[in-house]
């Protein structure tokens, strides 16, 4: 290990140890009202405990940039950024437990340049009599359908029918009416959305992070639907299982301590007193923003407006939803479901700097589907569709063309088994 990496590991370990002690103390005092308030402030900061190294960088930045200036900059970016403003035809469907799920449909343009572009994108095979291909986008944990802003704009310009939905407790969907959330439940939610928004015609399924896991759950539950209607799939920054072993960029020993001593107390506070933890999160907004950036992006060269947009998406997720959903990832195991996607065009893409679902998890998907196109995006983090929108959208365009033509994707730079395509 080089000296730079060793120093970073030391900083992370020291920072994590300090946070562990603070949260443990907060948990011990949680029985009293004052303890709850102190604990809530600590738990708000502990949302970022896994990025202790990033926190140090944020602390340095705070010494050189005034809080008022940072607040004005955020407001200016919120006012000027166009991201997340695209809206489609709204709809709602009731999930099995009564939770109302929100979705939007972008219908294809029928004439003019948009129709011509659509015909080129689909290899000229679309006919007015045939049901159009519908692309269904499933977003990730603590995000919403708006995280697909760039891809939505591109497909809308090309006249492609697309469905975007908010997973339960996220975005405009209703808070889950059951506490027993799971990836399997999310798969059944996706089936309900498809039945309501795209009941007929071919489908292309696109999932990022938790959304990719949701797609796998759908395949495990409804292999017939996959075989009969799905003509292409994209798995972006996701995992087929084994996330319980993820260290989120920390040394393994440090992550073990975090799981045992930090997360239970922090999640208990987040679930029991969310309003107080939200206050703590707001009070540590600058630290929290640094943490989000650390885990969202892999490059320092990202448009500040995009970074701020990602912050807004993540900040919009209530802390008790963060706590309720986190455990489902350790339980997720859907490797066997991947066989449902054999024989169809599949794109697998990952960022090489992704600390939440490391690229090795995407490689495992590609190994299970050896004809899939695998692309590793360099200097890219977890939110690859926002950080590298051109590369991700280009892969989706190729996927749609292959799906419409009924053929396989050209494996291109993944010409040999195990080889990586890079961009």
C-alpha cells in the first residue's frame, strides 16, 4: 500500500473511531429527553460516518469558505439548475399492501423529427401498428425518478416511450404502509407499475443500484414476463448479492465496528425520533454534503449544479426511510434470477470509484451473463448516470437498437471472457 492510501486509511479509521464513541455515548443517553436531543444531533452527523476521510476535507473547506457564501451558492444552483424538471403524464397504482406508487409516462412523438430520430434509434423496425417498446426506469436507494434526468431528456428527444416511477417511500410515492420492506416487495411493486403503465408490448428494463436489484426480484418472481415481453435490460451500479461484506471504502475491521456499534444506535434514533435527527442533519449540512459527494461521484470534475442536484435528491429522503431500507441490502441475493436475462441484449455498467456497490458486483453480473456488454467507467462513482450521462445514454441507445432488431449487442471491447470495456 502506498503512503497516500495508507494515510487515507488512517484518517478514515481515526474519524470512524471518534464517531463510534460519540454515537455509542448518544445511545446510552437515549432514554432521557436531553439524551434524545443530543443523540439526534450526533445521529444526523453519523449519517456520514462512513466517509470520515471526506469529512476531514469538508472541515478544511469550512475554514476557507464562509457558511453564508456556501448557502448562497446552494440557493443559486437550486434556482438555475434545470435538473429534475422534466415531467410526464402522471399515474398511480396501488401496491399489494395499499401503498400508492407514483409513476410518469413519456409518450413518443408521432411525427416530424422526433419520429425520424426514433426510427433511426430502433433500426427502422418500428411500425405504427406495433406496440412501441417501453423503457421502464427503476431508481436507486434514497433517490427518485428524477435521477434519470439526462437519460429522460435524451429518450424524450428521440421519441421513445418511457416509464419512470418512484419506489415506495421515495419521491412522490406514498410512504410504505408496511414495515416489512424487502427487495422482493420492490419487485412486486415494479410488476404493479408495469401492469398499470405498460400492460402490453415489449419492455426494456433499466435499473440503477436498488433499482437493478428490484429488476432481479421481478425476474425471480415472474420469469414468464421476462421471457415473453422483456427484450433488453440494463444493470447500472448494482449488485446480485453479497453486499453484507461491503466495507464502503473503510478498512474491514473499521467497518465491522461501524456495523456493531454505530449503525444500530443511529438507525434506532432515526426510526424513533426522525424529526430530531432531521434537525441534526440540517445542522451538519456542510459535512453531510461532503459525505454525499464522496459516495456519489468519483471525479472532482463534476458540474457543481449536478452535484447540488444529487444532494437535493438524497436530502429529500426522510431519515427513517434511510434506516428502514438499509437492512434489505444485506439480505439481497438474486444471482440465480439473472439466468432469466440470458439470450437477450444486456448492458452492465459500473463506476470504478463506486464505494456503495463496488464494480466487482457488476462484474459478477457480467460473468453470470457472459454475452452482456460490460462497461467500467473510469474515475466514476455510484451515480454514474449523473456523472457520466453521455456514456450511460450511449449504452442505452445501443441497447434499444439491439432490442428493436431482436439481436445481441456487439460485445465490442468485452471481446474475450472476463475482459473489461472502459470509458
